[in-house]
C-alpha cells in the first residue's frame, strides 16, 4: 500500500478497496489522472485507487511526475526529545534532497547537520518513506519521496537554524510539546513518520 499526499489530502493506492467513501477501481493510467484531479480541484478529502497489481499501479503513478528523492531523520537526544525545524510557520523534521553520488544515509545526516548545525549525529535505522506531490512554479508536477531514519544526537551543542533555507527556528520538543505545539502545525506526512517512530520506539 502507498499513501501519497496531494495538498495534504490522502491518496491511498492499495490492492483491495479501503473503507473510505471515495474509491476508484484501477482501470489504467486515466484512473490515476482522475484521482489526482479530484484531490487537487474538488473538496474531496481523501481517495482510494485499488487494483490487484499494486506495483503496476505504482509504476504508472510515478510516470505521471518528475520524481525527486530526499532524506531526513527523526533525531532524539539524551532526554528523549525530538528535533524539529520551523519553516514558513510550520513545524517539520529536518530533511533535504539527495545529491548525486550520495547514499540515502549520507544525505540524511548531511541535511540534518546543515539545517540544524548539529554534528554528533548517529544514524540508527531506516524508519519508512513518505510521498507527496506538488507543482513547481513552471507547472512541472513533482512526486517527492522522502526516506526517513531514526537517529540519535550525542553532543551538547545548541542547534542553529539554517536561515538561508527559510528555517526560522530549531528546537528539541518533548512528547507534551509535540502534542501541544507541533501536531496542530505540521504536515500529515510528518504525523505519519512520527507515528512510525513511536510504534517502534
């Protein structure tokens, strides 16, 4: 099963129909175009496209977009607090595009170092990946895949936001602060990855 966010609305691609109101059986490429159009241009809150061959559906789906890959992490410190960045008024986890020749792991660590100024990061394990689509200013449709890792910070430096990337704040949040401050002002993909992190924690 794949969950892709389109303007913060969930498109689920699955083998069997999900228990939601709006479902489309996969009948080929056009089904996916209709699904994305409904999520982008109507009030439809979520949608499920289902069909026997999920990998074929996913392959057709990815061909609709330019695919960009990114990597990032859920970083915890010795107090079990999670590291967040704030950009354009929303809380987010540190992440960024993978550069040519980089592994997923190298990109995730580098992006966290760049966006937060923290160096002593230990990468522990892969958590999951998330997907969302957006349109560039030039009209190009992008499918962004982000690979997330569980990480640990073992230093004691103060995090510093990468201002030139539009990051206004970097801070550690405990579970109360995450519930109170972060969850109401973050993206659904971030909620998904935090849930994965807590489920394995």
